[in-house]
C-alpha cells in the first residue's frame, strides 16, 4: 500500500518541493513530480535549475527520451512514467494514479486555500483506506 506523507506549513510550496527532489536525488531514489498543468510543470522545471546555487538536480519531463535514466521526472499525467518508486504531488487534487507508487508526498503551504484543498486530498486518501502521516514543518523545521 502507498505510504502517504503530508508536509504542512511550508514557507514556499515549490521551493520545498525542490528540496524534496534534491533529497531524493542525493539519497539515490527516483521521484516523479506530478504537476497537473503545463504551466506548473514549466514553473517547477525552471525552479529546479535555479533554487540552489551549489547543487544540480538532474531532471527531465516524462516525454523526454532520457526519462527512464533520469532520477527526477516531471509529469503532467500518467503517460509514459518510467518508474513508480515515489510520487510528489504539487497539484491541488489527488493524482488519479497515486496508488501505483510506493510513496506519495504532498506539500502544503500556510495559504488558506492550499490548506483547504490539502484537507480534501487527505479525506480522499483516508476514505480509500490509506494511512496518512502529517509533518508540521513549523514544528519540525
């Protein structure tokens, strides 16, 4: 069953997601980043290039010919996903294909609307029998 973790109260949702992607890469893990719109996928792609001046996070979009060889893959849907190790959702809705993954990570800012959509996602997962872990980043740093 998919392990689900929510990270709440992050300062900057996409920057925190970049740090999770970097941590996955540094630990030798593979990660699919689900950005359900082209605009969000482009924004996250640009941010991965610039968020840290001291490191590089190898990444491509799912349609890229090197996706199967690249640890971090940005996807707007479930077409051609090269692995199912971990999924990072940066969208507002549950990814329809999340249960194919060993792990799902959700990132939630302090924004009222973002918190409300996160509560709906959490209810969705729990209603389907998934255990959901939460981490308040104000407490965990």
